[in-house]
């Protein structure tokens, strides 16, 4: 009995101490969506339970290790008891109730994260080796960045062009695979203006690690400006700054459109030709002829990659960059490639 | 001729023959005899040189004969494919086709060469073959470990040593890619090499664990139930030896471009990746035979060959764990074989099982794959948890708390294991009508697992604990498996899993379950039965150093993995975004990983050296009541001269005069007086 009281005191004290620490550790990244708040609340309940069970098991184990160790030259055996049916039933039933409680909570939270809304913004997300593409069917906008207005329900419709990928923005907490030949759905409501990244979470081949694209959560006003710019109907107010530097645009697009997954900027060989020293170089094509890499050739190779394929490379580059990139972005890419000498 | 000359000559002749065969096969296939890249030729020459070297040591040795059979199988398969393709009017040589067909034939060649089929083939012709006992006439004792043998103890050691070797390969791969992750950006590995290495690390570890489980079960189960061997000794040898060419096939993948799907081989990526994937898929297909046949043997032995008086609830608890495991292996393994075979067929014969454009379904692969691969987790951990339950009473000098509850919890886990597979697909886009039920079933696994934990606590409570190396590893198993267990429910709850799925949190979770459920108990078992197997004692000091390095290293590594995953680190990425600020965590994980690696190296060194030079062990150094400890060390060829009789409970430590087995008319109680001083 003395031992039972001792160990109970130790467990209670240690549980509260560890709970205090655990509840003050920032376990998760920024909470940037309604779903993140729901999921984090459930997760912290999990953490509390974990802390208690962790202390319970380790407490009794360590207490036994230190208190019930065999003394030197003590030939006697331990206390003789076989078990205790009442205890066994207790520690079968209590965990059973606990896990069922968590499952019920899980079901409730899941249904909340999946709820649809009337005014939701639909975005079509397409994953392919190794880039993301986003379309806004309402306005016919295609983009390599996912721009979202803050505090508005978003309905993502996910597709894959080739293999299974997975849409994950850690700050949003939710994740959904994209499966070739199937349509998948994910809903979320961003709550924090900021820049995040969607990171492919399902191993999808060579450049899986680099299958990332920017996610920009904007104020409703900024989102409207972006939308108008993409539609070409934006009228800048007086005195607004001049257009962005094309090299900066190109550098950003090179990442967001997934170019750098196949084209290195440091001369190393990947799936496609490196961009380092590319501009001005004379390339041998698959049919044996040669071409000097100039602006026109680069433009053609971006919008119609199969037209003049460089010898030694496969025709694997997607053919739709002419649709998903704006003319300014293509120009930016070309200017950026020119700087890589 | 002196031995050294035969070894040198064997190597040279082997290497020359290998090179000739290599050039010849290419010529027959219509390729230029020498490729631009000569490395495959050198690899082939070295490989066949090593076979020649082994044959130089002894021409009767099974392993090199098996390798010659395997090489012959490859040549036959390649020639047959080239021939058939020519007859069909196709180009004779298609690299992937010829190697795929050859990979199906090569393991059969190995089994013929090693002698695993010899007895059965003789029976076809009506030739009687007796069971082989001891090394073949005129051969030294070590000879039988390198060839086909029917004794369960030899096979158990073969399984264990092969398992440790594979673990070494897989662990080395982990150290390589862990070093790569020390800093953002690619340091010294190519992306494809990294992706191949993570897949190989995973699948070779799984093969190693299955072999380790097979090793413990084969060695211990007949001894514990009082049998002199397994029910089907020839099948037992076959089940081990088919695992060897399978493992070689998986390793061969790296010479054919590797594969970048990870060990899960998800279609459609596995249909599109490099041709190396075929070797991995076919290797695992054959490995499955080892699991299934081994399971049949263990079930038959346990159910039919127990000593008189040994009712099911008087078996040593480890036997219960193995029985539960064997049921999973017997009924689940077919599904991974099937799913991998379907990928091979889709790749090579364009059958669109998983191709949506041809009416197939990519998710079908995941269902088939996880229907085995989730229960497989319990194949890995149940025997390990059985070891914990087996050893705790011995080192606590107390009865096992709640024997029946522990025994039945293993069965409950085995059964539940088949009802939870879709939790691996919570983010795959399956309907809620599947996600919710699978969340409930997955949660239920916590209940029988909890019973085990609490019963272990009941076992150590008010015991007389002492702490030689095996007990330290048992305690570490509990502490580490606790991390694995407690990180489970957040993954089983669908909403939290939406964040955690495919993150490093999962990596931390399953490494903790694998280490707590298999690696730590496996080493506990190795140290514990080492004196019984070898007749010598391991070095206690080195054992403690091994324990300290592996335990602290692993504790830090798994917790850091889980932490990094919460912050957004994905599984299986060759490079990470420096903006995430997780480099320090990666440095910690890598250093901790090396601590584990060095610890294991010290452990293996300890076992290898002690097997030859350790102190001679007493018969029952731990004062165990289990029947195998009442035998001389090492165990005699035929285990028990006469069958023993079970007259009491297995774990009645602390009850004066309690008897478990009566052997040769003597009552064996397990003597506490023989305990080592603390």
C-alpha cells in the first residue's frame, strides 16, 4: 500500500509538471485556417492524454526499477501474485471508453472541416510530376500560385495528370491526395494573411522534394486586384509603382511553376537541360540540326517544348505552359535565364 | 592441392567464367559484347569470383552452389526470353522483359543449387531419403550453416545471422541518406539515388525483421513446446533458403537504376518508375513464400507437437505471440504478393489494373497492399512483445501478471490487425463511410496493446528486479514501444491525421514501434539466449555500452522525428526548404542515428567475439523455469533425450516448490540461488 501511495503521488505531480510544459510548447506551425484551429484543439487533447499515459507507465516502471531492485546477496524471490481480474477489466474498459470518445470527437471535427458553404470559391488543383497548377473556373484564370482571399470558404477540386500526389499546406493542417483518373475534394477557410507553400506529401518520383508552390492568402481587396490583373482589366490608381522587375518575376515563376524540378540553375544535369550558360549557346537537336538559343527559341520551347527537342533529352515537359503562364511571366522567365551565365 | 591455392584458383576461374558468360549472353541477345560502361562486367566478374572462392573452400558448400544455380537461372531465363521473342518476331533483346522473366526463374535455380529441393525431387523418383542429423559425414561443424540443413536450431541461426546482415545493409543506407539530410540542398547524393535508398532501407529492414522473427521462432518454439524439431524440417529449410535469393533480387535492383516509390511501391508510380522496381517487386513476391511456409510449420509444431501436459495456457508466452504472428503470415502475405505481381504484369504486359485510362483503379493497389502491410506490422512486433513478456518474469522473479490476458491480447491484435488497413488511406480520398469505421477499429487496437503494458507493470511491481543486459533491453523495449503506442491515436483520429499523414511524425511513430516492438526485444533475446545457443557468455560491459548508445540515441531520434513532422517536414524528401528552420533538428536526428548505428556495431562485435572467446556459460545463468534452460549449453542436436512432462504453471517464480516441467524423472523449478550477484 505504501508503494501504491508513493507512486500515485509521483505520477500526479509529474503529470501536472509535464502538462504545464506540454501546453506551453508551440507544437504546430502558424494556425492559418479554421480547420487548423479545430484540429489543433483536438490534437492538444491528444497531447494531454499522451502526457498522462506517458507518466503513468514510465512512473510505475521507473519506480519499480529503483525501489524493487534485488539487493546484493538476496536470494529471495519477488512477491507471488498471478494477476487481478478486476484490474484487467478496469484497464480494458477505461481505455476502450477513452478511444471511443476520441473517435466520436474525431468524427465531429471531421464533419466540421468538410462542411460546404454557399459562397465558396472553387479552385481546380492539378498535381503532376513535379509541379502544381491552379485554375479558377469562375473567371477562367490559370496560375502557378494558389492565391486565396482571407476568411472565405475554398473548395479545392483536385486532379492528377500522372501519379498520386498529395496537397498539403502545413499551416492549413489539412491534406488530400490527388489521384490520377479521379476527382478529389478538399475544403478550407484561410484565416491569416500570409505566404505559405503547398508541399507534395506523397512520394511522386525524382523531384518529389521540390514539388512545392506558393500559397498566398490575401485580403479581399488584394485578391480582387490580383484577379483583375490576371484578367487584364486592372486600372492602376494614380501614382502606383511601375511594373515588377522581369528577372524577379522569372525567378519566382521558375520555382512556383516547377521549372527548377527539371532544369538546374547551377549546371548540374537533371531531367531537362540546365539553364546555366544556356542563353546564347548552340544546341544540337534530336534530328541532328543545330539552333542558337535566343529569346524566340526559349519562348517556343516553353509553350511548345516538343517543337525543337535538344538531343539527349526526353519529350516529357508538359505542353500547357502557354496556357498557365502569362506573357509577362514567360518574358520574365526568359530574362531570368539570360542572367544565368 | 593446399586450401589457399584452391581459394585463389576458385576466385580466378569464377571471375573468368562470369566475364565470359556476361559477354556471351550479350552476344546472343544481339548486343555488342562490351558496353561502354564496364562496371556491370566487373560486378559480374567479382560476384562469380566470390562464388568460385567459396567453392574453392569446399565444393559441397550449399551457398555458392545456390548462387551458381541462381546465375544459371538468370542465363536460362534470359536465353529463353530472347528465344521466344525471336520466334514471335520481336526484337530479341528487351532489357526489362528478359530480366523480369529471368528473375522469376533465378530463385528456382538457387533452390535447386542449394539443395532445398533435392529430397522432394528424389521422392518423385521413389528414392527414400532419411532425415539428415548433424553435419554431413566428414565435414566440420560450421559446414552445415552454409547449406541446406534440416535442424531447427541451425535454421534458426541461419535466419538470425542473415537478418542481422540485412539489417546492417539497411542501416548503412539509412546512415548515408541521414548524412545527406544534414543540410538543405543536395550534398553528395543524386535525387534518384536518395529515393532508391529510402525504398531499399525500408524493404530490406522489413526483410531483415521477418528473418529475425523467423530466427527467434525457429530456434525457440520447438525447444519451448518440448519438440525435437519442427513439424516439417525440409519445408523449414526451404522456407529459409527461398528468402536468400529473394533478398539478393531486391539488392540487385540498385544495379538496374533502382526505383523511386519507397518500399510501398504505390501504383501508378511503380508502373512508371525505373526498371529496377521489377527486382524489388519480384523479390518480395518470392520472400512471401518464406513467410507463408514458415507460418504453416510454426502453427503445426505449436498445435501438434507440444509436450504432454502442456495445454495452450501452459505454453511459454512467447509461443502464444508466435502463434498469433503465424496466423497473420499465413493469411495475409498473399495480398502483398498479389499486389506486387499485378504491378509487374501492368508494367510488362500492359494489364491496366491500376490505370484509370484502362478502367483500372489506383486506389485498388493501396487496398491490396495495406491489407497485408498493416497486419505485417503486427508480424514484426508481436514476437518482440512476446519476448518482453517472456523475459520480464525471469528478471523480476515474479509470475507474469495476467498470463491469459496477455496471451489473448496477442490474438486480439492479430485479428484486429486485419480490420484497420484503410487508416493508411485516410487522405487518399476514400469516402467517409470507410474513414469513420476504420478510425474506430484502429482506435480499438489501443485496448489489447494497453493490456500488455499494464500487465508488464503488474509483473515488475513488487518484484526482485536485476539488470543484466537482456533486462536492460527489455525495459528499453517498453519505454520505446510506449512512444510508438502513444503517437498512434493522433494518427488514428482522422482530423489530426489530415495534418500528420505522410509527415515525419509518422516516421517517428513507426520507427518507435519497430524499435520498441522488434529491435530492442530482438537484442534482448540475442543476449538472453546467447549462452544457451553458443555455450558462452557475452561481455556484460560491451552489452551495457550497446544498450546506452542505442537507447539514448533512439529516444532522441524518434522524438525529434515526431517534432519535425509536426512542423511540416514531409516523409521521403531528399531535400527540405531552409525557410522551415528545421536544419538543427535534422542535425540532432543524424547524430542520434549514428549513436544507434555505433551501438549496434558494438553489440554485433560483442556477440561475434564472445561466441568464440567468451567465458563458458553455466546451464541456467538467469534462473529461468523454461524447459530449454534445463538443457546443457549449447543445446544438444536432438534437444530432449526423452519428452518432458508439464506439471505446473510456467511462471510460478516466488512460489516455493512450484514445478513447471518434469524431465527425466527430475522436477525442474528454476533455481534462484544460481542468480548472478548484482
